[in-house]
């Protein structure tokens, strides 16, 4: 029996298990929403679920293993293997099918309540499993496949550590009530809604240059919900403005976005070259913000006066945070040291400072009466709780996405795509189209895919690609992680149809698209009339 069909049989059994799991989740979801207009769906899902259950999956999988492993034992041993072009082979088609299915499940997370990481991690594992099995059976060795797999894994490991350290610092500042104090300060100043619209947008833009734009969107969404709870229209417009600002700010810095970090990590752009994106990113944020500004109310929200109380060590954690990113940038620019080395040094400093806070109980720098709040501020600081609070679903999603992209590159699809995009059509047009596609596909995944295509591009084109991929996610609510997180935040705090919604984002898309092309024009002028 041909090994291709054996692999299909084995992986097909796992695919059926995936479908069964999806319909089980859909059944539970529908059962909890029977009062809505989907009351007819649960019975239909139950019938489909029973169909898959009736296949007797346990025996199906056992049968696949029984056929698979005897075939492996009789494979001929070949000492050297070469990478094959499997685009038109069954393994290639299987990889594409699994990729489409995994992304489809991940993008419909809100429907079936299955976290986006699960299908991506499973999909990547299945594709690589198929490749390993094919090479082992056909050539007797899959060592070169293992090398490629490990190369992709190392690329992910650096991203994993970078995001983990960044989010740990953010969680530490949140635990020390720094951002809660920021919210109180904004409320106490009695700004108008229009002033708060600009302040929250600018804060999102600035913070996203050093903190993941995903996290900034969630943070600013929380602040906007609290200070604008009396005006749902303000909450919606300010939330949208913060999403655009977070994407734009994260694009002008390799520290603020996944796609920009990839470009910096692979040395396609040096840190100082990102400065060329500063003005285009400001334009991208300002154009739609200026248009939306006139729809924001002129009223002033009324808040009771509160006293911001920071936990002990909060200011020093801010200093360590600034020191960490300064060391990361300077060591990379002047010492060519990988960015993650500087980040890990900062994490080590934070851990020692956490130890100091835990061991010492003095409150010498607090000039406020002793209350329950000040007593609470004396408690120690556990940095590992901040590490545990990292968004693991997102981190695992990127593992699956990067490993899938690496597998498709190994199969030969990315080389074919690179030939079409950067040879058969104009690179400028290709980069703009890739940027527009980021409105519905994660920009980090797209950038990793382009980097795996190994296109020969001048610096101007890399700047264009970085810009369009970074800000293109603002075009639709499904195109960026900040937007999706703000949407999730709004669902639990606003009435249906109020605040920041898919519909509101779509309504303002023409203004966002104008900012998208205005930023490209600005980069074109800065670059001397060419890319």
C-alpha cells in the first residue's frame, strides 16, 4: 500500500476527532443560547455529532496504526536525503488542507468557544508528522527534516521569550496598580470626551512602541470603558481609535509588534532604520483619528475624586522596565547582541527586585496614613505570578502558525508564492497587497511567511512591507489582536450593539483605508520618491 494513503488514513482519523470536538463545542454553545434566533441549530449539531461518533473512531485509529507501523519497519535505509518539491504531491495537498482547516477553526473561535491555539498546534503537528513519515519511509532517514523543524523552533523560541518578558513587565506594572493610578489621574483631571479621545489614542500609540500592541489594546480598552461608561458612543470611537493607534505605534518599533520584531530579528532592518517609519505611522494614526474626532461628544464626564495609591516598588519597576528596553536596544545597535539577551537580563533584574520586595517590609517612601491599601502594598511581590499571567493562548497560537508556515515553506509553496509576488508582479504592488491581506490574516504569520520566501528586496521595500503589514490589520476588526481583545472586553461590559463593535469598525473603514494609503504616500516621499 502506498505510504501516502497510509498517512492519509492515520491523519484522517485525527481529523475526524477534531470535527467531533468542534461539533461537541457547538452543541454546548447552542444549548446555552437557545433563547436567541439559533434555537433550531442544536438538534442539527447533535445529529452530526452522533454521525461522527458512529464511525467507531477508536478502531479506526487502531487500524491506521496497524497498517502504518509494519510499513515503516520494511523501509529501506538511505544514508543521504534531499529536500523534495512536494507542492504537487499528496503530502503537499494534505498540508494545505490541514492549514485551511486549522485557520478556519481558529478564526471562528467566538462561534465554537475553542481557543485558537488548539487547532493551530494540532494542525502544525499533523503536517510535520506527515512530512517526517514520508521521508522516513521513502529515504530511510528524516534527519534533514529534523534540522529544518529545529530551525523554525528556534525562531519561535526567541519570539516566545521576547513576548513573555514583555508581558511579564506589563503584568508586574498592573499588579503594582500603575495603570489603575493612570485611570484615576485621567478621571480626576475632568477632561472632556474629546480630550480623552486624543489622550487615550496618543497613550496607546506611545505605549505600543515598547509593549505588545495586543496588550496595549486590552489595557486602553479597560481604561476607556471605565472613564467613558456614561457615553457608549465615546467608548466605541475611543476604542477604535486606540486599536488603530496601537497598531500604528507598534509598527514604528521592533519592540511593539510581532511582524516588526521578525524583521528586526532576521536583520532585514536595523533598529535605527525603523525611525523612517515614524512619520508614516503618525499619519496612519492621525488621519482616521481626525475624521472620527468630530463625532465625539463635547461633554465632560463627572467622576468622584479618588486618590491614586501605588503599591510599594511601582516606580522602581517602571525604571527597571525602561532600563531593560534601553539595554536591549543599545546592546543590539552597538554590540550586535540578540534582542532576547537584553530582555532576559532585564527579567533577571526584575526577579532580584521581587526578592528584595518580598524580604523587606519598610514603607519609607510612602507619605500617606496607614490603611488597608497601604498595608496591602507592604506585601511581597511574586514575579512568577506575573509570568503565569502571560497570554498563553496567543503564544501557543503563534507556535502553531510559525510551524505551519515553516512546513509549507519546506513543501515548496512559499518559494512558488515568492516567485509570483516579487518576480511576476511589481514588488511595491505585492507589498501593498500583502498589507491589505493582513486585514483578515494575522500580520505576524504573514511576515514570517514572507521572510521564509527569502525575497531579495531593497531597504525601501522592507520598510514598505513592514508598514503595510503593521497598519493593515486596522482595516477590519478581525485583522489585529488588539481589536479582537477590545471586542471581547466590550462584550462583557456593554449592551449588545453598543461600544466598539464589528459594525462600528466596518463603518469607519473608509477613513482607516485613507490613513493606510496616506501613510504609504508619506513613506514614498520620505524615501525620495521611490521604494
